[in-house]
C-alpha cells in the first residue's frame, strides 16, 4: 500500500515515522520567513522526511503547480495529521481509498485548527484522538477510531501534544495494516448537531486579562505556552509567561495585576479571584528565566502592576 502523508507540525512527526514504510511522498506547508533576518526555518516534518529519505513536496496552497504531480505517485491512501491547510475535494479524490485524518480531540468536539489548546483553555479533564474518513467538510467525516485520553493536572499544550502524538504513532500502523488486509472501515457518522469549533489563534489571544480568575489565567498560560504565549506589560514592556500556577490558600491583597510577595518558587500576582504564581517568564529583549531570578534583578518589583 502506497501512502502520501500530509503534515506540518511537530505533532505530525511521530505519525510519519511510524508509517514511513508505507509512505512514498510527504506534503508539508512551505516555510515562511522568520525573524529580523527573514531566514527560512525548515519545519520538523521536512527534516524528518529528509532523515527518512522520503520524497518531499512543499506548498503554500493547493494552487501550486507541484500539487498536480501527486497522481504520479499512484497513492492508495492519504494520511493527514496536523497539516494546516484544508485539502480540496479534487485532491481528496486522488487516492484509490478515502483519505484518513488524525484529529486530537473527541470529535465532533473541537473541530478546527487548535483542539488541544481549547481543551486546556476550557478546563477539560478529558480529550482524545479521533481518526476519520476525510471529506471536503472540516473534520466532519465518519469516525473509524476514537479513544479518550485524560488531560493531566497542570499539563500544558506541549506536554499534551507529545503524549497524543506518541499515541497516534501507536494507532496508525495497526490501522493501516487492517486497511491493507481487510479494506477501509465503514466508520460511524458523527453527531454533527453536537459539533463545536476552535478558531485560528492570534497573538492577541495571549494577552492576560487580570480581571479574570487565577484559574482562568493559569489555563491560558498552559494552553498558549507554545504560541502565542501568554503575556502582560510591566513598565511598558512585554513580559511573556511560560509557566504559572494557582497559589492555593492565599487571598488577594491588592488590585488585579498587582505584584505581591516574591518567593523562591515565583512571583505572586493578584487577580480578580485568587493569586497567580508566575514561575517562568521572559521580559522584552531579555532571556527567558525563572521568575525568582528575574525578581532578584528587577528593583522595586513588589507593588508594581502588570497590565
């Protein structure tokens, strides 16, 4: 069985490696210029394809001429995992079998581009992995495999993504072996009336509102740790927050956003409800560091207000 794999993020890599023996070509999104030097940063899927010795196609969109070469590989199946572009119907019709999409949620919940982030942001204790037979509608195909996975307490997006992607790498080979010998599973239609959708993330979503509770802000930090990263302003400069926690059993003593006690575990900040402990942070034009170390080098920090 010959497969073309579509993926563009670190989540895609374990899946690709697990089914590389079937894979004849990898399709990924073309790298975009990054940083002040506008250098191109190869994504992890491209690097993995190179290490595996697989043919690679990089695209900006499905209007690129190179997409027309996909039928030349005579694929039996497409596998799509965190690709980042909607695959049009004419492309989905290329393989002899319906394409499979890997989605890290319990579909029909959290359709769209950021299901893991929104599960954490919403305070869910459970998420999952769903494999569907793809159609032209977003994440709406029939389910051929689904399993629940618990979200661990204080788990952030990076940790959850690594766990789910590792599990996908275990599931996919078994699924493809079955398809090769038994044919494509019929699947179960989703309950479309239960569908929820996640939006594309924007930088503005990382801005911390200290008028929210410490619980909500902690979820925001964990959900957006990779990007856009939760942030606030201190003395007019951006401060990114990479790790935080709710300080249990401590009552607020100041206004929302006001910095209170400094401990070796972190910087305590009042919110509208509860106290948030910032543990790992980075001030604009400075290195990322533990919050206590930052506080040691920042004069008169106690009493200042994060906005």
